[in-house]
């Protein structure tokens, strides 16, 4: 009985020591792995949307641009990855709706519009958000990935320190 208690106490003590000594340091690596996985999923979705839109409308797309943004409450609780693509040709509402129909055929579902100042079509698939936007004759699409919870250190490394101003 005493041996069993001693072994249990040692295991509990070892667990507490690992946590206290920073075994959670691997959490930062896990957070970076989660961010990379979310980025890769978002990038794959952007490539798929780009191929779908170009197959429907023709033309070419400008190279994608990307960034990390914050999500959650302040101070930063998480990061999301966005990728944006501009279509190279002049566009109108008909092109926007053709692009929307094409991506809907690929499994994206239309959300109600949230912005009436520009022509926007918001869609979702799995945990991703797709925005098709027409503004001043430019058709843009962007995909936003999931909010990945990260430590403030990881957030600071990728987007800078929290600034409440």
C-alpha cells in the first residue's frame, strides 16, 4: 500500500515539476504547428477558389498576398490567416455572380450579406470563410482560416505586440 502511494505521489510530483519547469514550452511549438496547418488549409482553399474562378471567368489572377490577423478578445487570444487574390481583368456584378455560382458548385455556401457599401458575397465551407468582393471594377477573393489560440509570445512574434490605442 505504501509503495503504491509512493509511486502515485512520485508520478504526481513529476507531472507538477514538468509543468512548473516549462514543459509547456512545447505548447509554443504546438501553436506554431497549428498555425502552419491552418495556413496550409487556407492556402489550399485559395488555390482551389482561384482555379475555379479562372476556369469560369478566364483571365489571370495576380499573385496572392497574405497576412495573420488577430481574433478573440484583447489582449490577443488567437491568430487567423488570410489570403487575398485580385483578378487581373475589369469586373462587374455579372462576373461577381458568375464567380459566386462557380464556387458554390464546389461546396461553398452563401451567407447573408454583411456589408452593403460594396458588392460582397460571403460564403463558408468547413471552418473557412470566403469573401468575393467587387470594388471599383476589381474582383477580389479572400479566404480566412480558423482562429488558432496562441500565447501572447507567438502573437507578438507574428503580428506585433498588443496595442489598445
